[in-house]
């Protein structure tokens, strides 16, 4: 399920996508892909907040592991 902005019939701008069995993403889209700043809340309650590039974690971000409360703050590369 996607709710958000569209451009030329593709996701572009800000939107919220729910992925069955995976989680929910809220943030920026470009040419139909997650791209820019955004937050993914996974079904296991882990959370990633940061930069995305072409649908993958790429750039500065924070990943919080729900079960342990530990978090990684740093640079992600190509997922």
C-alpha cells in the first residue's frame, strides 16, 4: 500500500509505503524508488533512519535493533 506523491505515474516526492511482512517506509522517493531521507520501521520493530539511494541504505544513518536496544550510527554503503 502506497500513499503519497506521484510524478508521471511513478512514486516521486514524499510518501508512505507498507510492505506486507517487511515493514513500513516513510520518506522520499525518486523515479519510483526509495531515495533521499527516510525511515523504515521493520516488522520486528527495528528502525533505520537515514539516507537511501535507489532503494538501498546508502549514506549517513542510524539503525536501532529493537530486541537489544543497541544502535549503529554511521555510514551505510549500497544496502
